[in-house]
C-alpha cells in the first residue's frame, strides 16, 4: 500500500466519519426523541408478542408456542436483512454518499473496494446485529451453531440480490386503464392498482392476507381452540395494513403531485379510509365464507357459533382499518415504525373488542379524535 | 352621515384594490429554529406577468415558494390570490397554482403516460387522451411514455414533470430551476412555453441562476437577500444587456441594484 493510497483512504474515511457525526448532530434532540419512542414501541411490541406466545399459546400447546417463537425469530432476521440491504443500497447507489462522491471524482476501484471492505463491518454491526441479538435473546430456541449461522448467512446472501436480472420484455399493466375517472375515483384506483399490479411487496402482502383470511378458520379443526385461528386472521389483516402503509409511504415521496393538483387533506384521508375499508371488508368476506364452508364439514368437534364468526370478522377488519387512524400522526415515509405502531394499536383495539364487543360504540369517538389530531397533516408533513 | 359614507367608500375602495391585485403578499414572516428567517416579505402584482426571484443559494427562495403555495404556514402575514386568502387547507386556490420543484420526485414504477393520466383525472380535464398526447409530444416524452420512470434519466423525468404542469396549464406557475437537467432542444421548448404563457396572460414565476434566461424571459425581477425581498425597479426599463450587467454586478460585488446602473 503506497503512501498516496493511505492518505486518500484516510481522507475518505475521515470525511465519512465527520459526515455521520454532523448528520447526528443535526436535530440531535429530534433524533434522540425518535430513537427513544421507537425503542419504547418496539419493546412494547416484543413484550406483547412474548407474553402472547408464553401465557396464551403455551398452555394450549407447547408446539404452537414454539412455532410462534420461530415465526418471530425468522421475522426479525428477515427485517434485519432487509434493513441491512437498504443501508447497503443507499451506501452504494445514493448520490449523496461519500462513496458516490469519491466515485464521481474518479477514485480508483481498488481504493473504493478497500473503503467498502473497511465500512462493511460497521454497516453490519449497526444495521443487522441489533435485530439478530433481539431475535436470539427473546426467541432463540435453536442451538448456538444455528445462531452463529443466522448471524452470518443472511447478510452473505445479500450480494446475490444485487445481481442483474434478465431484462424480460413483458406487457405491463396500465394504471387507470386509459379511461376518464372522477378525481376521487382516480385517487382510489391509482393507489389500489399500484398495490396490486406495480409493487411486488404489497402484492405479496395482500396475497398472504387473503390466504390467511381463507385458511385461518380451518385451523380450528386441528387445534380445537380458537386462539391460533384468531391469531392467524389478525396476522393476515396486519399484513394487509402494512401493505397499505407501504403504499402511503410511497405516496408521500411524491406528494407534491397531489398537493399541486389541489387534493385536499379530507379527500386524501377519505381515500385512505375507503381503501382500508375495502381491503378490510374483502378480508372479512373471505373469512366469513371459509367459516360458512366450515359449518358444512361433518364430524367436527368444535362448536361454531355466531359470536365466533363476529370475532373472525372483527379481527380481519380491525388491523387494516386502524391504518387511517394513525397514518398521518407521524411521517408516513417511516414505514417500519408505522408498522410497529399499527401492530401494537390494532392488538389493543382487537383485545378490547374481543373482551367487550359493545365497546364498538366508542369507535365514532376514536375516529373523531384521530381525524382531529391528524388535521391538515397532509400539507405539512 | 358623511363619516359613515366615507368609511363605506373607504372599505369598498380597499376591497376593490384587493380584488384588482392578482397576487399580494403582505408582511410575510417565517422563522426557523436554525435562525434563518424571511422578514416582512411584501409583494404585489396587478396584472399577469412573468417575473423572477434572484438570490444566492440558501437565500430562502424555496421556502418562499412553499409559503406561496400554502405548503408551509407563515408565522405572520398573509398571501392573497385574486383577493382570496391562501391558507394551508385552501385547496381550491391551490388548484390554480402549480409549483414545480427543482428536483420533482415522481412515482418510479409507473409510466409517464399513467402519471399524466392521473393528473388529468385529478383536474377533471376534458379531451384527456388528446391533451396527454399533445403534451407528451411537446416535451418529447413519447418515445418513453410507456416505460417505467425508474428507467428514465433525470432530464427525462424533468420533462415528464413539465408535461404534467403544462397539461393543465395553471393560472400561476412557479418554476424552481426549470432549466437544470434539460438539453438544449428542450430548453428551447421551455422558453417557448414560458413565452406562450405570457401571450395567454398567465403569470409565471421563475427562479433560476442562469442570468440570460432571467434577462430574456422576465418582465420584472426581485432580489431575495438576507431574508428580504426587493424589487429591481430599473429592470423593466432595462435592455437585455443591461439586465445581464445588473445581475452580474449584483452577484459579484453584491451592490444594491439601484446603485449599479
């Protein structure tokens, strides 16, 4: 390594270090508040899930409790991997990073490779390790070797996702289908069609939600208890809610378009309400249909009651219907935090309703409060 | 009685004055926690015009545009369009004003044609298909009109944004650095578009650091410096060359415009 190379790499690393430091200094109080709030919400979500798996599922079946721990473990590992991938992508592709700046200046490939090699452990430590640690601390039911493998294997698979895919020409779906719509209808269709036809992640989440909606009532046949089935339909509705949150996050990256077109706060929020209701009702319909089919299965050893049907409908509707109540309370572009808040709040609402269904009468007050507290946030976020 | 009459007459006169003003900004003030502030901005125009706001980087031009379009609430002061007060939730006024940001972000996985169609639906435009086709043709976007915007370059995306704006041709258009990222042929298209708006008696506000375009296209000019907006009075009567000198001198020696010529 010659002296010139050493000086250049030192300068680049120094620049990166100070830029990160300045980034942290900027709005320090805001960042600390955000970090603390996120940690509290995350801890609450973890505690609730942990409690659910041990206190509620444990006594019913140890297998189910174990399964729920595995699900949580792999979910956290997947979130960590996605987060690390996002960080790497930003680091490599964003025009505002030190790496891109050095590349634009014509810095040599060998130096950039060395620079990436030095920074990778930091990215790994900051972005992936916390998720892995939380996963093994709360839900680690495997051997130490498996834990070590889970620490290194998912990050090692990330480079393969950056490989160029074959450019297969295919006829894409045309949004709004070339027809005239009223502004309200266009607002609704533009989002709904993007979720179904343009964004693979939202499509996958909606498909999973539908599948869970159809399948969840049938789990009663095997488990002889309603809790796993109800948990599955809750999970399905939550997936649909997260899909909606992803779409809203994307909306707000390009929101000048709607603002410039004079879309009002009320109109936008109404669209989100309509979309959430549409998805929630479709899911409730699918679940009810499965439930009705279940009634025709002979020799079942579980009593199917009307109150159970109401529970299914409530759980398939509540998580996705909670989205419009929270989405503009904080920046909608922070989808991960929005998802965690959605999980906690919808769990809270669902538990309340399952305990005492007449609490449904409080819904207009919750709605009115949510609308008031989000008032005009469409313009000011 | 005469006292009352004079009061009524004075109120009516005041109202008529407000009605005649196309845009009026009165004592507008906005302060940020960083210490930056726009101080008592005052501005008015009675007739449709093409004007520019010049200022150094960080002078507060974009903040002023955000305030003018009602996307940011001022600490004090008011903005009126045709006598109507602009507020954050006055979306009916917002429909008449378009603001094209310097880096307009577009939804990446949709096509230019789709995004134009969406805009046309939001504005309930008639003859949607012909209008979209005409605009895509004008801004030379037809070739890639069915490609995802993610695969388009910055200049191509900028042309799509301009096509969106020209699709519904607002009464008041704010263009923030519209020439950046465009190649020469599309710069000419943009110049023609601004000239055409001038002929159609529509107001255009231009923010650019490229002096020749400001000198050529704008009938009025304002300077935004240290949070204050000042009109360059001699701009309207100056020739193209004088305007260029005016800008050059201002930005090199930072002299007051009135002292330059």
